[in-house]
C-alpha cells in the first residue's frame, strides 16, 4: 500500500514527491551536460524566449533572485550564457544564451515533454489537459495570495 492509496491524503506529499522525482529525472538527464535541476529551466527559458533580466527570471519562476544569480553564474562559467549591461538600469543585467548554450538547449529542451509523457501514461489526453488546467488555477491562486 502506497501513499497514493491513502484516502484522506493532503496534496503536498503528492506534489512534493512528483517534484522530487522530476528533479531526479532532470538531474540524471543533465549529468552529461554538467547542468543541474536549477540551471536547466533557466537555460531553456533564455533559449526559447531570448534575453531577460535576472529579476525577470526570478519573477517568472517564483524563486528568489539570489537563487537565480547562483544558477546564472554557473551557466556563465560553463559559457552557456553571457551577461550584458542594461544601460537604462545599471543594476539589472541582461542575460542571453551563447551559441554553446544554444546547442545544449536544443539537445535538452524536449525533456520536459518526455516527463509529461511519463506523467500522463495512465491518463487520457483530456484528463491530462484538465489536470494541467487545474494546476494552473491552483498556481495562480497561490501566487496571487502571496502578492497581497
């Protein structure tokens, strides 16, 4: 009997376990690229959406700026990204993917889709879409509550 068989289980053990398993999955996939779970999404976002500020990335991922700074510094050391001054606001650098980083991003950007396929193995396409819609609603509620 596992946690999924419990009748009155709160959501956090389920969400927490899924998040940890995703972290393990991504870390295993990223070993050969010398990337970590925390660096991976930043590289992909910068590759897909173009340059951003560190602050913009922190807001998007709802993580503190110091966490983003540490991850970006590691990506910069590996020459996957580069920082450029923002002449309008000297305290905010623009960050963009290098050609080396773009090559890595192209190779790894489908791992999230692969994870979604794993997660949806026992669901219909409609069920999985409804699940994602529900998660987005919960996310929005929580983020808006924090902003108050």
